[in-house]
């Protein structure tokens, strides 16, 4: 599984990168043929004083892509919400294939 983490409008600290990487390792329990994972960490509303942390996750598997986007006041919360969405998408797709 190839993991690509990109940050937009800021530099991520090691703790955040470790958090994201550690959580992404658990994806293999839901799908065994994940080719590539793209994670985009963005600061939204950079012009204003209120900054929303946006996380986009795109997962590439053979013949299908999964995508989720979430935003909140912290990258960890945004990532967890996007990750939940991705996991439910993967489970739904597997159920359809099994039926």
C-alpha cells in the first residue's frame, strides 16, 4: 500500500503525520487490495482568522476509488470523520460484491 500525504497552506508536524499513518495502516483489515492512499490536509479560510481543518482521503483499489472529505476545528477530528466514511464505503462495496 502506497501512502501519499500532502499538506496545503502549512507544514504538518511529525505527530500529525504519525497519527495519519498509524490510522491508515488499519485500512488493510477492511480491504486487502489497496494500491494507493492519497491524504490531503488543508487549511480552509486561510484569509480569515477562523481556520477550518479539511481532510480529504482518496483510496485506489482495482476497478474502484473511494473518496471522503471532512472538516472540523482539528485535523484529528477531520481525519477520523473522513476515515469513518471511507470504512463504511468499503464495507458497503464489499457487501454489494458478496450479494
